[in-house]
C-alpha cells in the first residue's frame, strides 16, 4: 500500500533547478498529518538516504551535501510536501522518494532526477 506519490523529476544540466512534489494518497485519512515528513534519495549502487525533513511547525533538517541548495516545505492543508532543488550537481542524480520520517515501508515508486552535463 503506497501512501505518497512523488512527481516533478526530470533530466537537467548542472546548475539548473527542479521542484519535487509529494502528495498523500487518496487512501489516506483526511485527518492524517505526520509529525515529520522527509525526502529520501537512492543514488545508483547506494542505499536510500535521508535528504531533508520537515515537521508540522516547519522545523527543517538537511543532509550536509544539499544544505543551502535544497529547500523542503509542506502544505498541511493540501497534504503535500515539496523539495525545491537548486544548483543541481551530477551527484544529485538519484531516485527521490518521500515518506513519513522513520517509516521503512510503503515506499512509492519515487521520481527520477538526472543531472548530466
């Protein structure tokens, strides 16, 4: 059972930007509002890792490699979490996923981000 649907990925050149969206499945209760949402990514040959997280009151956290370039935000009313990705680098190439932080199940298909010269 997939709880979130990712979109917004694509292929860009280094230095360009993308905005990813993560919307809650319609199967999720209208009252469901996780304490912390997170974006993850899985680079080729590597394990899935946390990129950024955000709490209901908009406290944010970022992995060092994206801090200052990526911005996570959420619209609680629309049950959507966003990831604005600026100054993209080739090493950002990965499949990006969203989920409740710490919930290691019910992963969606993710959205592919490719940064290529």
